[in-house]
C-alpha cells in the first residue's frame, strides 16, 4: 500500500511539473502566449535593454533600416503583429547571431562582413526568425525544466534531498545561451527547413543558403581558432551546410534560382565592412580583414578607407614584401583623401622601418599637422627626435 | 566529539580556501623572469597563477596588480598578433591594447592615454584605458610595458573605476618605481 502511495505521489508530481513542449508555431496575429512564455519575453526585454545600455550596439541607421526591411519581407504581416521582429547589430568581429523569444535579433558585425549578398543575409534572418516563430526558447526552457522536475520528483521519491537549482538562472542569459551553443539539433534543423521555405517564398535565391555557411567554415579553418559562438563552430556549420544542400537537392531545377541583390547589400554594409576590418586587424585576423578591404575596393576602387585598412594590415603583418605593399596603399589613401591623418602616420612608420628617415620624418610631421592633439603625439615626437639624432 | 569534528572541518575548509593566496610585502625577485620589485604591504599574491605575478588587496574583482613577461614568439591570448624584436614602443603598445580590446569578455574598451614612458629604465609605454566586464562593472587600467631584445615586460594595475582605482593608484605607482628589469637568466 505504502509503495502504491509513493508511486502515485511521484506520478502526480511528475505530471504537474511537466509542461508541454509541443506548441503551435506563430503564424497569425492573434496568438495567446502562455504565462511562462510571457515571463520569458519580459526577461528578453531586460536583456535587450542591457545590451542597448551596454554600449555594444553598432549604430548605423541606414544599415538598421535595410536589415529590418529584409526581415519584413520574409514573414507575413500577421506574424509581425504577434512577434515584432527588430534587427540589431553588435560591434564584434566574431561570427555570431542570436534571437530573443520576443523577436529581437542580434547579428555581429563579423558575421555581416562575411556575407556577399542579400540572399545570404535573408538565409540567416529566416533561420533566426524561425527560432522565434516556432517558439524554440520556451520549448527548450520547458524541456529543461521538465527534466529538472523529473529529477526532483525522483529525488523526493527515493528519499534524498530534492535540489532544483538554477531554474531562475535559466530564465536569464537567454541570448547568451542561444548565442553560444544554439538550440537542440532538432530545433536548429527546423530553423534551417522553415527558414528555407521563408527564403523561397520571399523570392531569394535558395542556392545562396549553403554558400554563406561555406564561407564561414572556410574562415574558421583558415584562422585555426575555435570561435566561442554557434556560427563559428565546425560541426554546427557543417550541419547547416548539409541541411541546406539537401533542401536544394529536393527542389526542381527550375526552382533553384531567385534574387541575390549583391549591390544593395554591399551599399548597406560598406561602412560596416571597413569598421569590422579594423576589429579583425586588432584581433590579428589579417586574412578576413584583407578580403573585406578588397571587397570594398572591387566595387569602389577610390575608397581611401579601404586603402588605409590594407596599409595597416601589411604594415602589421610584416611578411616578405608587405612593407612595400603598405607603402603603396598608404600613398593611395593619402592621394584620395589627404585630410585624414591616419595614413600619414602609417606611411611614416613604414618609411622608418625601411630606413628612409627623411621620408619618415616628413610623413610623421604631416600626421601631427593633421592631428595636433593625437593621443600618440608623444611617440611620434620621440620618433622624430630619434631621426634628428636627439633622444630625450 | 561531533562539535570538534565540525570545527576541524571548518578550519580545513578555510585553510584550503586561503591556500591559493599568500600575504606579501617587501622585495620580490624572479631570476627566471629577470625582474625585481617591491610588493606593497598587506596585499595577497595568487599562487595559482604560474605565468604572471598577480597581487590584490580586496579581491581581483575589485583591484589587482599584475607583472607579465613574454617571449616575442609567445602567442597572446586574444590577438593573433605577435611582438617583433625591432618594434617601436608605440607598436608594442598597439599589440598590448589590441590584445585587450579583442578579449570577448571586455566590453566598450576605450584608450584614455597612450604615451612614451621609461619602464625599468628602458624606453617603453604607458597606457590607461577603461572597459566594462561582462557583469557591466566599469573598470580602469594602467599598463606600463617595454620590449627588451626578445622579451616583453609589463606591469599593470586594474581596478573598479569607481572608488577603487583612485584608492590604490598611488600604491601601484610606488610599486612601479621599484620595478627593475635585470633580463631573464
């Protein structure tokens, strides 16, 4: 009898602790979200506010407008009424993007800089938006909570101390959890599949979908660095490539085409491309920075900023022949925009390294004239003193 | 008997916890790293950090001083850039700052000052900067560094920008004045 009571108690506790993880996707404007889901949204809002106040967002109104326009064409207006998607950009060279359950989507500058066209951007957005429309955050939260409830119930039944630690913490750090490890493999596959349908419905070229992840995979291989984020890890990228390749194979040949809009994408991301290249240079990732600058120059050969980026890359990489390349690009940057002091300093340092002290002094003086209150004025003056044979 | 066991257990826990930190003060020399300096009184040194000298008074979350040396071929933690023997002090400072700026746990990294300075009597740099950690705490740092032949020597102070940084800045400057480079053996 006592055994039956214990089993009954265990069953009641297990059932009451288990919330369903089968939730209908959001496809209309009149979805009734459940209580725990609303709490999750409230937490997401707090995290969004923290990110806004943390000074990590990349501010470019034209880019934000463009990204949100691309997002809007991917899902029906009804869905937007339930989940008001807003796309934000984070200033960070790592390959990453993540979605909050309330539709706030964050993309790192590093990931945008690796894309080639709008169809690739739409692939990523459609994947991320599916996480929100298919309510992956609450489903995963409930799944984890059910497991915890199950273990707590079992612990109670067998007489040990029930410990359900960390449930409150689970509600927090939503973005960071999804950003670092992504969702379960099944949910990520669902995001690939449903996202692929959104992409096709919007008229974007579906064959671009795996190319985005191919580029990312090449990048991570080249850099030989294990990125800490979902879109920078080899197995996860290989999964994406495999899924999208299978989805394309299932399409009739006539359906394997669509819009790519490379010009519109490049126009919107032009400033970001070079600013992210500077972040890549800081991280010593000269390959991606060089590709970004060359991509910028390919469409607009007279971009002084791109020549400055290339000058900085070659000066700091310092491989064989790099100093001459740096000199060429700094000189071009000055020729296109003599008012920017930065290439004058770079050129001065290159001349100094090549032993042309007179040219170094001239360039460094031009730098100080253009930037009289430069924070590194002390160094430059010291270098000029050394050239003159006067050390302090 | 039971009470005594509890007391012994507590003592063991406290000792195990304190085992990572040793009270310091007075002269310190590392012949392996080729450096010497004078520790401030009342600070604690971590003995779990093998590659750096790390001391704090109130805990590393609030303030710490650190002495580091690298060989030019050593890989830095957050940037793939490396030092070169022939670098100018400002180029060395650039590598150190870029390593700090590339730390994913460091948010809104901002350089406030970057100037030439003598470090252990050698031409080097002094940089000051602010940043936020992942918990949103604003921290301030001061870093002196120099490259001597194929070795980099750095001595830094990091503390919570509010209250703590100013509180021990003078202590750090006093430690810095005693910092000598005798070159690694």
